[in-house]
C-alpha cells in the first residue's frame, strides 16, 4: 500500500512539476519576465497546500475509487484482488432482493424528503420571527442556534430520553395526561423515522436560520417601503420582495441541507442501532465496511452515493439557475 | 532566470525525495526499529508489544500494567522486555477492532493482542492470529475452562471467564412469598418455573425481570440472551460454522426466541425498564454478568441492606441447560516478527495462575484457569456463576461471520414484538448464510 502511495504521489508530483515547468518556460518564451518571477513564487507558496490536498483529499478519493473494484476485506488487507464490477453486481442484487441496502435507500429517501423541506421551512419561519427589532430577538437567536453547537450524540441521547418507551418517557408521560397510551416511538417502524426527521430538523434549522438572516440583510429596505406605498400586505411583501431576495441563499441552503441529509448516520446509529426501518446509506456503508469488514463493497456504495448526490446537486443548480 | 528555475526544481525534487524516503520508512511497519534495545550491560533485549483493550487508568488497565511490570522484573536478565499499549474501547468493541485492523494495514500490529473471544474464527480465518497449538503444551491447555479454537487449532488463551445469571432482590422475593432456594446451578429451574416466578412477581406489583432487551446496539443482548436458544434445543450455525440455514431458523431456535417473546407479551419484561430499576427495588430480577457484582457490593450496597439482600439464580433450562460464557482473550499475532519465542513467554506469563488471579481480582470476573479459582462458599453468587460455567457454559457460535451473527441477533430482539418470528428468523438465517458464504468464498 505504501509503495502504491509513493508511486501515485511521485506521478502526481511529476505532473505538478511538469505543469510548473511548462508554465514558466511558456512565460519565459513570451518574455513575460514579471510573470515568471511572480508565478514561480506563487507555485512555491502553493506547494505545501498542493501536497496536503493530495495527501488528505486526492489520495483517499483515488483509493476509495480503486477499492470499489476490489474484494478488500479489512481483516486481510494484504490480499486484495480486483474483481471489476462484482461489488456493484452484489449491491444491485441486494436492492432487487429488498435487502438492507434497499431499506437504506428507502429510509435515506424518506429522511431527505422529510427533513429538507421541514428544516428549510422551520429555518425560514425562525428567521422571519427573529428578524424583527424588539425585545428578545437576540435571546431567541441564541436559543434557536443553541442546538447547532450541541454534539449530535448528546442531542440523540436527550431525544432518546424524550422518546423513551413506557411511562418513563417524557413524551409518553406528557401524552398520558390526555389519555394516550405509552408508545415505543423508536421501535415502531411507522414512527421511528419521523422522530429522527423531527430531531434532525430541530437541531439543524438554527444554522440555516443564521444564513437566511444574512440573506435578509442584503435585501434593500427601500423595496419594502416602496411596496408599502403600493399597498402590499405582509404576504405580498414576502412573496414579491423577501422571497426573490432570498433566492440565491435558498439555493445554497437547499443544496447543503440536501447533501447533509443524504449523509445522515449518527442519529439512527445512536437512537435505534442497525435496524431495517432506520438504516441509512451512510450507516449501511459504515456497517458493511467497519463491522462486517467489507471495505470493497462499502466503497462501492460510497461511489454510487457520490454519483447520485452529485447528480441531484447538478439538477438542483440547473433548476434554480438565474434566468 | 535559468538558475532560478533550476533551484526551484531542485527544491521540489529534494522535497519529493525526502517525502518518499519518509514513506519508505513506513514499510518497516513502524516497529522494526523498536523491536530490540540495548540494556546498560550492552546486551540485546527483545521488545514484545502487547495491546490491551482498556484504558490504562482503569482498574483493569492498572492490573495489566502491574503484571507487565512483574514480567519485566522477572525477565530482566533473560533479554525480554514487555511493552504495554492501551487502546481503550471508547466507541465500543468495534472501535478497538478498527484499531486492530488499521494496525495490520500499517504493519504496526503488536506481538500480542487482546480480543473478544467470539471473533476467534473471523480473525483466525483472515490470518490475523498465529496458530499456537504446538507452542502451548496440552497439559497447560487443560488448565483453562475454555480455549479459543478454530478448525481444531488453538489461536488464543482467555484472560478471564464470564458467566451470567439472574440477579434477584431477596427482599422483594421474601415479600412476595417466593422461595427459589431449590433452583441452583446444579439443579436449574425450568422455563415453566421461571414463568411461574415471573407471574408471582408481577402479581406482587413489581416488574418481574429485566432481560436487557434494550441492549441491542452492542454485544450485550447477544451475550446475555443466546443461552435461551441453546436451552430450548436450538442453535445458530452447524458444528463447522458454515451453515446457518436450517439452524438459525429451526423450530427449536424459534422456540427459544418465542420464550423471550412470551415473557414480553405476558408483561413480565419489556425494553423500557430503566437502567437502575433493579438496583432501586423496582424490578425483581436482572439478567447480567459477573461485572454487576462489584456494582452491587460497592455502589448499591445500601439499597439491599447487606450482601444477603441479593443473590444469583441460574439460567432456566428447557431441553437442556445452557449458560453464557466467553470473555476477552490473548492471542499472538501474525505480525512481522517471525520468531514468536519472546511472545510465547509473555503469553504464558500473562495467562499464569498468578496473573489470572490478579486480573480477575480487579474485574470481578471468573479466572480463566481452573487452578486460579478461589473456593467460593456454596450458594454464594460467585459460586453459582462458577458452577454454571462448569456445568452448562456454552460458547457463542463459532463462525467466520460472527459480526453479522451479532447484528442479526440484535435485530431479532429489537423486532421481537413487531414482526412475525418465523419470517424474521428466515430472513436472518439467509442474511447470515450469505455472509458466511461470502467470507468463505473469498
């Protein structure tokens, strides 16, 4: 593995050096003396970043790309064979047999469909709520942002206490006041994922609220004054002034929330464990790679997931492109 | 300009060269240079590295360190020195296992590692462990309650043994008028008698038993609950560990799981029992291992009045008696050291009767060696666990796909009440079979 790394590193480095030499000799041939000196300095300064980017970004990507076509078994790393598309074939078989991967895709889709709109709408509502001068707006901002800085494992634990089965659970004990019998929220396949969606939206919306707030600050105040003079009500102002002004912020939030949602793992892992009704793609990837030791299969899932997320992100960008 | 260009390229090449050389150094496994040292008399001392799964500052970690110090003192003149590495399981057993596999990839695997016994087959099959069958004499092997064997070969020796049972609150039992003195490790109660006691406890107004049905995110539930399946005459895989279909989903296996399900349906147990409910007198019985004894002796002594306020009942039997066994073990690894002489010396020292006693004194578990076991008073909690281990201890399934077994078992317990048991067992048997085939075909 180290030898391969060195070969890749040397190839990459030679390519970088070749590019530098080509650029500098071209500049020299054109007698651009100033550019030769400035470019040389720039390349030298760039070098540490390029090396770091190669080691910590490029190399893992290249390796995981390569492993997707191997039978890499974590307990036997010295014996890796190329098996071409066997991993992908196995994954598609598992989907067709409605195995765990099928559930992972289904649950991830459910989560994304649930959490993306919920989190964005919550963030927008909170943003409109706190973006008013008056007493308490700063306190509310801090309160709404607080869940973002709390560790996911801590919030998952807190919500486990809220959703605990039996009469001891906070939610169950509150509902019992209205005569609702205790429910096992996280074991019931119908309620487990909605609970995780609500928890995730609650935790994440504070961050999006801040981004929306910065977007709101860019909307000119005179537009609101003009619309008031034209007799616009609250809804007209929101729909015709605020929303168009937040469009680019919205696209950014939509894409980041979507990507984040596709990668969900911690909440189901801590709250339910590896279960059919809550397993997600990232969790499946972790389980297969680290618990069952099949790194090859796991990286094949990662590759498919990257292609899928990349594809959807491109579609989103195109769909919301400024005309 | 030309000189400038040459100097830039020279710097780049020099950097590349130095980086490559640093990387090449990694080929030695990062440990080659640390394999030997020269002592003050100029003699070569072989370094043997041993990796533990606990924190150095924990009671167990300190016990290991003391034994390592004792080894170094004893072997000072024999040219061997042990070096302990502590990698605490901060993220559960899987985190430690990830560390092990990373070390293997990096070539920095310690000479001896500690590992969870059910992983013997998977580790041995992958070549992680060294076959020590010929290095440990047969008479020494006989001194252990259990051995880490796979395909007839010895791959590890246990650090300590474990046995689980039903801790019960004697005060609650007395108040409910329940006499369980006849149920001993030598004469375990039956499934029906167990249900009867649960019914009487329920009638008394307490939750009958905490079966730890909530502990399905790690190895706790499989470890505590698998004996019920063996007791009902079921199993999980064939003798050779290669077939799951027909075993995991057999009628007898289903009967074992059904027994647990019946307890839930009857309201004797549930997954919503609080972690301290037994210790605070809300639950009559609590399924747990020997590690609960120090907790009851120290943390909750007041709650039970005295040590006489609680006891341990054995696992109930049906077709046969079966109880939980297995703990962590030592193994010599297949690392870059071809000569295992020094590692074998350390392994023998760490598994000696003295070491066994020293470590179990710290952990409260049962010593791995028969000759290290203390004379417990008949009827005492420790006696019940020890006798049960001797008479009905049955290890978890030996299979190369143990991690998948553990996952599928947890899923069964998790879904016990929401799914049809027959369908669930069929799908879990298929899942395990698929994984076994995949590992074997590799």
